[in-house]
């Protein structure tokens, strides 16, 4: 019975976190406060604050292979769309 009680206490918190991450509020938060967070990250004196208060923030980088596939995929998509439009009309 204590295990079920523990699960009943923890589950609402985990559900709330998942809801927050997928909600429009998170888009608003990082969209509005993102430039300020970037400014804090650029300074060597204040860069520790974002790492301390937001340890979950990641810096995304794309490997060159993904950039090549993304570019070639967009070219093929537009070429295919153009070919379809020319063939349809």
C-alpha cells in the first residue's frame, strides 16, 4: 500500500511537467525570455546563472550530414512539387 500512495503523490507532478512542456506557455516563456537568457549566457560573469537555474536547457547543433540531408530534401521536395504541378496542369 505505501508504494501505491507514493505513486499517487508523484504522478500528478510528473503529469504537470509533461503538460507544461507541451503547452503554449512554454513557447511564450522561451520566446519572450529567450533573448534575455541569451544575453545572460553571453557574458562570462552571468553565464553561470542560466546553467544553475535552467540545467535542462540544451544547445542544439546540427552535424554537417544532417544539414546536407535537410538541404537535399528541401530541393527534392520543391522539385517534386513543381513536377507535379506541371504534370497536373
